[in-house]
C-alpha cells in the first residue's frame, strides 16, 4: 500500500497514488513529487503531470520515497514494512 503524504490516504498502486495526488493539485494544493531524490513540488496540474511523465516514467514502486511505501506484498502476502523486512519472510 502507498500513502499520500498530504492527507495520509492510502492506495494500492502508483497509478492510484498519482491520480489521488492530481486531485490535490486540482484543488491548488501544493504536492511534493513522490519519487526518491526529487524535490519537485507544484500546485499546477499540467506542470505536475508533465514532470512525473518526463522524469519518472516508467513508474517503479522501488523508486518511491520511503515514507510513501507503507507495506508491500510478497507472494500475495502483505508485508508491513514498519515491522518486517523481506529477509525475514520465508
């Protein structure tokens, strides 16, 4: 699961996260780019969409900032990143 840093809403995938973030931008809220090593922020929808498309496509969950990824699945099992590492999954 992925978490919006603006409102703490959770979604299942990157496409849903970006769609959710676009709703914030449409309301003129400033959003931070969800990808690691990127300080981009915007409250203009066309600018946000262009940035994400040009700088981060194709989208990869591993490229998201660490505080956005709150859990992931391994072999269809949900793994909570806050308490379990992948090394401890058998």
